[in-house]
C-alpha cells in the first residue's frame, strides 16, 4: 500500500539521512526502482512529473500500475507516489487519482499566490492523510519545458511557507535540474544553513540530484536535507546501457529484438543507479 512521505521524511531528518525520490516514466522505471528499494530495505518515493503522467496516459494509469506492482512484487518497504512540480490543477487530479503525496510548485508565482494555493492544499492533504511538498525559489534548468534560473530562496519566505504546515520544503540553493554546466558554482550551503535555522525540523528537499558531487550531497544532508530528487541520472544510465546493447548488435542476435531483452540492460542500469544513490543518501536498512 502506498504511504504518505511524512513519516519516512521525519525519520530521515531526525536520523540525518535522506530518502531518494526517483522519477518514473514507464513500467521498466517503476519496476527497477521498486526492486532496488526492496533489495536495499530502504523507503523510496516515486516521482511523476505532469509530463510523465501524460505520457503514461494519465495519473490513474500510474496509480494502477504502481499499486499492482507493490502487490505482485511483494514490496514491503514504505513507498510514496508523488506528483513532481505540480500545478494546482495537477495536484487536484493526483489527489483524485490516488497518489499518496503531491508537490505543489508555486515558486514561479508571486509569494502571496504561492502562500494562498499552498494553504488550500495543506487543508486538503491533511484531510486525506497525504504529504505535501512546497517550493520556494525556482530550481534552475529545464523540467518539462519549465525553465528556472537556479536561484537561492529567501529564507524568510521559506519560513512563511513552512509555517503553513507543509510536510517538506524544496528550496532553491543554487541547484538545477539536468546536467550541471562546467561553470556551476556549487550548492549555496550558506543559504541552506539559513533556511534550516529558520525552519527547524522541517525536512528540506534537494532537487536536481543528478551530478551533485558526493561530498556536497553529504554536507547538504548534514544541514537538514532529508529528501533528494534524482531523475536525469537514471535516464542517462538507461540510454547508455540501451545504446551499448544496440551498438553491439545484440538486437540482431536470436530474439534480441524482444522488448523484454532489449530493455533489460537499461532497466538493470536504472536499478544499479538507484542502489548507488540509496547507499550515498544513507537510507539503506531504514525501511
Ligand atoms: P535531476 O533530473 O537533475 O536529477 O533532477 C530531478 C528533480 O529534481 C526532479 O524534481
């Protein structure tokens, strides 16, 4: 059964480790991430962007697939299914479809509008026993066509949103989605420290987990990050393994064209990536 992300993140914040959120795109992604989490005895969050939801034909399909897998794969570790960077309308759709967690990304709106919409969603999520992530300070890079600049959030605004009663808070600290450019200046630990000082026990969320050096990840966790989102890294691992399979001509040998064979190396690469991240984030055996 899907669970809210609240308990797993409160435990992570108190225990000084982070739970990974890995984005899903299809059956192979979901199966690989769930298998990795189960094998590592780690809680996990499956992230679904609005674009990925659309790709999978809609949020109801996603809920049906994930719930089916939890049962058929006999998954016993805590799993949350979360909308990633949702609009207000997207959040409402996911609540209706049976997600256990949502992220409302009001970071592109004026702070008062962000506060108003987040307040409304706090009420609804509390009634439904769902967790809610809010965002302050746009996270740079491109995600589903939404481009941000990699800002640093204003710690006072973070406190304002945290005090509304959200479960976890994403704040821009110079992180960006996708690959980091060569001239990236790194995470702003000064900003993160200031945010944690004002928001106390609130689990903080680090987006753009792909390509952040291990030592920065560990430092971010020590400063209150309890959830780390990874998406692009699984996509790159999948594409590399699939390219290798095709370049080696394996699809032309025997029944190598069978999708179950063709997609197997990519799926294994996603699983290996997730296992590596779970080790790094410290959530192994924290189920
Ligand atoms: P990356 O694609 O950079 O790993 O970022 C993922 C993310 O933050 C999803 O919200």
